[in-house]
């Protein structure tokens, strides 16, 4: 037994994160519907919007054209990734001053186990108050916090009173009572596909899971049994120190569908570099690299490749390049990369391959040690002076290719969107 009732776990989620950062930095936006993603008339999607815009029905991942129909008087803008990463760093530092047991889910969301922190900082409610008030005073943003006896309870609680909310679920009994009448989708691991299968056997609510437990187990096997446990409020998952739930990504929506593979590879090379910089700033390594592609007509696919943990642009690029090469060549509307399975540790045993050199080209006389030194120097310069200070030969070629086509970032109207891709 893990002493369920004693555990104190927080789930913190920033409110309308990108839009809130933009409003903080431009007070004229206050009170107006703010939509971050792309400009009206373009082909991007909504990354997020503030709560004013949500009153008109605008939502994350909606095409900008649809958002514009719903909210023509809104303020539309491109995402400013660097600002969100900077705000995220500040927020994470606040969390880290209360506990070192943290699972980072995305730039704006994480789980904190504060069970032991209570001795030092007062009870859990006090810690919640401090995190909320420091987030407002030091970062200028609001967040919603759920306090729970388990990770599921904390997550559910943080969604109860959004925005700027606080809610607590301190026992499995409270959890059961709260979720019984709700859709099965509230149970962790029940995604749209599982919900559809359950619906086919007449199970729509959490309460239905209990009355039809046998059928659920028959149809879903072990997963069914796990879902029923979770619905009962049993969730022993421990907040990971391995950042296992986190992913970070970037994606580009093109104004015209792209078929030129070289061009797509150049975009991927630049994206890989940006992501490599982002995870190195966080001191993380990624095992899994995922390529996301959306074809005209909004059909999306993802392909993933897992290997040794890395934070190097060349490794990230080579994995997505391989994945792209395996796909049928047809026009592409959106392309993106995300990194997941993030760890704080490089693999003990280094892989049998040559590491990145400063200019990508690998020459036999450069020993691995030299290359790592070069890499360290490069990273140090980037962290001190910004990531554009030094570029590798291939990255320069990639930028030139993108520019030569008369498609600089503005003209090309590429929209970058950081953050978690929701499953
Ligand atoms: N994001 C994105 N694309 C999506 C969903 C989210 O780029 N499809 C980005 C923008 C969000 C940020 O990730 O600001 C955090 O995602 P959340 O789901 O937490 O959404 P918000 O913080 O914007 O709003 P909420 O108040 O609902 O948490
Ligand atoms: Mg959020």
C-alpha cells in the first residue's frame, strides 16, 4: 500500500498559455478575443486562444479560416515560441523551489508531488496559494491547480475550475462521486477510440463501467480491467522524475501544398535545430522522434523512431529524414517534429556511431572527444548569445534554400507551433 490518502499531488496548467503571454506583453489586448496561430486568410491552425475568443466557439487546432468565421473581430497573431519557452522556464523554476519530484508534461503543464514538501512549506493548500501568487507576481500569468491523492485526481481537479482555478480531490471516494455521471473519456487512458468501442456496448458514463464491468473486460481485456480500477479511483502511478510524459515539438503549415522533398527536408533540418536547442536548454535528451504530416484534406499521420537518447540536431534530423523517405511522395500541407520519451540522462553506453561535428561533416581525424568538445562550445555560445550565433553548413544551406524560393518566414507565412501535440 502506498498510503493513498496521504499522497499530495498537484497538477498545474497555465490558462490560455500562449494567448496569456501575448496579453501580458501587450495590455491593449486585454478584454479582446486573442487567437494565436496564424493570420486570417492563411492556412494555419489555432494554437490556442484566450477565454474571450472561446466564448465565440474558437478552439485549439481549429483551422484559422473557421476561427475567423466564428470571430471576425478577434486579434490574430503568429506564435512567438521564444517567449513561451522563457515563461515556461520561469514557471518551472517556481515549481522546482517546492519539490524536485516533477513530471513536466508540456511547456505549461506538469505534475508535482508535494507530499514531503509540506514539512517545509506548510500544508498542500498553502503551497498551492504560494505557487499561484508567485506565478502571477513573478511571471504575470495565471494558472489552474488541482490537488489530488493521485495523478488522475490532480489532473481532473485542475480542469474543474479553469481559468485561474483551484479544486481538490483528496480521496478515492470523492473521485468516484465526481466522475460517476461523466463520460468515460474522463478516465485516464480512455481516448476517442476506446470510448467508441465502449459506446458500442452501451457504456457511456463512468457509472456504466461498473454496471457492465464483465462486458468491458471481455471487450477490452487487460485495458478494460485497468480502466475500471482507475474509475474506482485507484491510481498508483508515481510522479516521474524522468519527465516521461513530456514532449516538445514544432510544426509548420504551408500556404501552398509542398511536394518538393528537398524543400521539406530543409524545413525539417531547421526544425531539428530549433528543437535540439530547446531540449538542451532544459538539460534533456529525447529517445523518440516523431514526424507528423498533414495532407490536403486534413488527413494527418505520425511516424515515430526511437533510439538512444539524444539532444543533437543531426540525430533528430536523421531520424525524421528516414521516416520521411519511407512515405509515399505526395503534396503536404503541414509538417512537424516532436520529441518525446525525454530523460535527464544520456545513455551510459554511447552508441556505436560518430557524433555531430561542428559543421556536420564527419572526418576520421576528428575524434569523438574533439567533436563533443566542439559541440559543447557551440552550445555554450548558443545559450549565451542566442541560437542563431553559429550554424552548421547544412543548416545554412537549408536556410538559403528556403530564402531562395522567395519564401522568407514572413512571405512564406509559415506558422510555427510549439508545445504538446494532443493525442
Ligand atoms: N498548443 C498548441 N496546439 C494545440 C494545443 C496547444 O500549440 N493543439 C499550445 C498552445 C497552448 C499551450 O500549448 O497555449 C498549452 O496547451 P493547453 O492545452 O494547456 O491550452 P491553453 O493553456 O492555451 O489553455 P487552457 O487554459 O485550456 O489550459
Ligand atoms: Mg494550459
